[in-house]
C-alpha cells in the first residue's frame, strides 16, 4: 500500500459517497421490514466512513478489514468505551447477517424495536464520523 500515488480527496469522497448510499439503503431496508439486512447495511456504512477517516489521517489506502474497532484503532481514532462497545456490536451485524448458521438467531433478535434502537445509534455514529472526516 504505502507509496502508491492516489488522489486523497477523491478516495475520501469515494468512501463517503458509498456510505451515504448505504445509509439510504439501510433506511429502505428498515422501512421494508428487512431488519437484519438493515443492520448489515448499517455496518457497511460505518465501515466505509471509518475507511474514509483512515485515508484522511493516514494518507494511505485503508486496510482490507471489516472489524470496525480494529479500523478505528488503525486510524488512531480516539473513542469512548461506549463507542468501542457499539463498534464491536455493529461488527457482529456483518457476521450474523452474512452466514447462514448465525442468520436465524440474528433475524429473531432483530425485532422492530431492537432494529430501530440500533438504527438511531448508527445514525449518531454516522453524523459523528462525517464531522470528523469533514474537519
């Protein structure tokens, strides 16, 4: 990675635009009562914002990982214990929605109330991350 030449602003825009598209998809999935998929897409949204932040602060391509807490660590992002727990939980949405052996229990956990609660948390994280990226 390190020395490859790239347009930093263009790469940040790529990740932020992808996250914005995922935000719309997350809401559409929630509105159509596809709750587990809504949270899965929410994970992708936060992952893309963390990758945009990584590019901003490291001036390099982001790592090929999906663990949100690890992405925050690799970005030297200062987070609270509460934010750490949220990132760990949201990372599990990726695994639980993707693999069949986890899908059943995850889908059952994704009630309208549970999902709405996490959608609100994802929205808060999104706004916080976008502020950090745009500073």
